[in-house]
């Protein structure tokens, strides 16, 4: 993922491990600061329902809804116990179709950050989002999102820790409009047939919830900050938690046009948000990025957009500065994704274009 297309690495160039011990438990990557994504937006949903009584502690949703790279070690251990351990073992769930590599899956040249250009770009992105003509889902339909994803993380065997990565692989998610039903297929995580999300899905990305969010950017941002203060990890800076929460709603969800526009305008009001002139998504598409650095973790979260249409392409997390005790070098891409299709379908597990 270098800025120069001639140096752009491709998945075919990734070196696979020649001899991996099966079922090796992997450590959590430095990007664990984002594990409160689901909690935060779930609490926003609860805030919409009631403000008259405190909410009891909530169980975190099924970890397969978000990349395991974003979850804390305790949650990963629990997920492994519940799911037979395959969440912790690269390729174990589907006979090895998703394997680990011997080094970072992706590296990139760290692009220069432009703070002055961010508000102008976000204003243009917001206008483009508001003008997008997207169908309004009907009761009983599902939101379908297909993507390509990969993550890089440290793996410890005995006393030796090495940096390894997944192959770039497909991910398909279906969610009912109310967020109570759905399906996930992700090789290496769920097996070929996938897993049901009924009873395991957080409400953060549910269309019915997104449709009720305020379209006034100030009101929306106040709500995000309020819930962030109540749920975020203390290691995560307040502004970073808000930025990550907004990004979460822009990836595996289907916000109405007015809400999308408001989310971008709200992001423009968060201190520290910058523009990166050139960024590359998981499939190699170059675009312009809106980003924010978590100084504590040394990582920068980047939302990538097509330079001409300003359509959202994907997201990546890049190590931009060395952090003590971190195994990652500057330029390592610890997580990358590319949205390849986003659609409304008539049934769970239905692929767009196919009859229900």
C-alpha cells in the first residue's frame, strides 16, 4: 500500500508461513483501543429509548460482528470458549483457507496529514452523501454488505513474538433493519457456511436505529460524546473514541442519506481530524482520506474516499509513530478493509441480484 502505484503490494505477493503450528493462540494487536465501538453505539440506541433510568451493564455483542483485531484479550478468550476456539486460530474454522503470513500483510508510506484541508473535504463529502439516491429499505428486508479485510497482529509462541497477518479475504454481512437478525460469512472466522447473528447483534448499525439519529451535526456529536464518556476505555482519548464511533457507523451499516451527511459534518467538529492526500484501501484503490491519530497507541485511523465521487471505499489503521513495547514498525497497516458492495435485499443470506 505505498503511495506509488508501482510499489503497491498485492495479496499474491504476501509470503505465507511454511510451517505453522495449528491452533496457535494469537495475542491482541495494539489496536485494541477500539473495542468500545459496539458498546458506544449500542448505548446510543438505549439513549434513544429512555433517559429516565440508568442502564444496567451490557454484554458485548458477538465478536464476529467486528474484526477480532478490535477486541480486548478477555473478550477474545471468551469468544474462543464459546465458538470452539476458532476465533483465536487463523484458518482453523474453514480448513485453512485463510492462513497466517510470516510478516505484516500490508505496509505503506505514511502520508502527510493536512489539518486545514479536512473541514473543506468533509463538507464536500457531506454534500455528496446527502445527494446520494439510495433506496429506502422496506420492512422485512435486510442490509447486505460485502467487503475485503485483513489484519496484522503479534503472535507469541513460547518466548518468541513475531508479527503475522491474515490473507486478504472476503466478508459478507446481512442484518435485519431492527438489528435483531442476520448472518455473517467470513472464511477463517466463521467457516464456509457462516454463523447466525440472531440474538448476538449489537444495535449500533441497525437501520431502524440509524434512521432515528439527529441530523443536526451538533446534536449528533453531543450524543456521541455523552455516550463515549460513559463507555470508552480510559486509555482511549475522548476525541478519538468519538471519531472511531462515527467511522463504525459508516462501514458495516446503511445510514439514510441525511444521517450520513450529519455524521461527516459532526466528524469535522472533532479536534485533531486531518486529511491525508493519498491512501489505499484493502483492494488497492487509491483515494483521499479523513483521519485521526491516537497518540497513545501511535496509530492513525483513516476513512478512505474516492477522489472523484467521494464515495466511501474503506478504512485502514496505520502505525504512524513508534510506541514503547509495541512490535509494530512505523508504516505497518494493522487493519484494512474495502467495501465492495452495499445493498438492500429481500431475505437473510440473499445475494444482491438473486431471487429470494
